[in-house]
C-alpha cells in the first residue's frame, strides 16, 4: 500500500461544492490536504509519494450504496462470506467505496445463518468496505411484496430481532420495515437503542401510519414509489407522507425504469436535496457476463432495463450501477454536484457514517475518480487504490 498518494489535475467534488484545477493529498488512509494546481506546482514531493495525474477528471467522495443485494454473480443470496468478499472487490469497478450488503428475509434459521455469514465478511474485504448489513425484512407487508416471498415475512417479533442482532454481532446498520405492523413502535425503540436506521418500505401504510412511524423514529424510506402504498387525494399514504414531510429521507433507484424520469423533477422540487439517497437495489446477476441469472433463489431474465422473475415476469429488481445512477440523475435534471451528493454525502449523513461522503482534511480517503463520460478511472478505499483503469 502506498502510504502517500496525490491525485492531481482534477475537479474536486468536495461534497459541498466543486473546485476546478485541484489536487487531493492522501496520507495514512486520510485526506491530508486539498489544494490548487498552482500550489501543486510549488510543492516538493519526496520520491516515495505516488502522483497520479487524472487529466481533468472529477475527484468525488467514494460512492456509498446502502441498498445492494449483489453484483457480478456474487451476493448475499449465497449466504456465503466468500461471495460477499468477491462482491466487495467487483463493486469498485462502478465507483463504490462502501456498501451495505442487503439481505432478503428467509426462513428464520436460514436467515440467521445468512446474517452471520455476511457479517463475517467485514474486515476481510478486498475492495469496497462493508459498513454493516441492511435487512430488507422480515417485518414487511404481504400486500406490497414486490419479489419478496410471503412465507418469509413475519409479524413483529422482538426475540427474533434480538437473535438477528446477535447473529450480525451488532453490525446491522439499516432495516426496511412496514410502519403499519402491530408492535412496530416496540421494534422501533429497540432499533433506536442499537443505532439501526429504520426505513419505511414494502409497506401498505396509510398516511396516519406513516406519521406514527415518523414519531417512532422511522425517518428514511426504501426505494421511493416502489412497493409502497400510492398517493391518493383523500389519503396521501406512504408516497405522499414521504413527499410531504421534508424530514423524511428517501432512497431512489435512478435507472429510469423503476421511476419515470420526469418524476425526478417532482422530487427535486419537493424534497430537500440532502434527503435524497441514490441506491442501486442491484441484484446478484448485475453485470454478470453469462447466464443463467438467479436472484433470491429464483431464475430471472434481464430485459427492458430490469430483471424479471422468469416464472411470471414480475419485476425482480435493478441492474443499475452507482456510476450509471449518477449519470442518469444528471440526464434527469440534477446538477452533477447534486447527483454526486446523492451517491456519497447523503447516504453517509443518513447512515451517520463519520468521515465519509466528503473530501476535506481528516476525512477517510475513500475517493472515486471519473471522467466526463462517466468512466471510472480510480477508486481508493482508506487510501488504498482498489481499482484503476489506466
């Protein structure tokens, strides 16, 4: 590992603003300094410093995908430590420096085993850093399954939640729940004490259920517009509550298929930019070279921009990558600075990840460098180069 690296001749997306003709100095895994090219020319670097000329490319905070099931044929579906480690390596190709491997619910014993094995990958990553687990269930609404399996869902069960926490050795970061379920307040209080970020999703909640959930600390939401009760003029339901209340943050899948591109204009108008979090919800076969493709134990096919369950053509999930999501957001009307923010600063803020999502002295040296055509050039994680295309 190079202890000192200087990325120079780039536009630095600090997390707050863009600074052209700048350099970023990395020392001992942290951002040591951000300075102009004029100062770069005046500096005298020792021979052991690795200097990388990025030729005018963008130097952004590393992308953080807080909702991703798999990539490249590897993922949490395998319930395998080794598979998640390989997923970590491959994700850097798309600009990801940190991620929350996301697990579907399954039979209780099987889910506990999967949680234990996925959590065991933490500290063994070969690429992007695992920040902790995202549990997408099992406390979800059977009325809003999506591709979830009804037999794997559960009523609120605090004893099972405690068992999941123990199996993960305390490494559950976020959890998708249906706020309307009986006993949700007790679950929310448990999760608040453990520091788990609760997200409303796969929910048939009415507006009053959502407000009650917010009062209990459910202030984030899973893939806005998808697998949740739709807005009506007499009952705003889940979608309306998320749009109405600025304190509610939301995931968004920016593939142009899960959500119509023009709805992003509504989102920009109605949500504070720092409450919008780009996610992929990427499935195991995302960017997998050859089939057959499987997700959540079932065969899927990819067409019309989405994975579909082969048996009934139900949408199974996304094949989006974070860098394509950033590019799409720009095409949908976001500024580049705001698009990058949704992929870095915002998820770090919502998940309370200190030292991530910005480029200032003292922050973690998790950086993503990409060019004007949105090609990933360099990714560093903790100051180590994990991916380089040139």
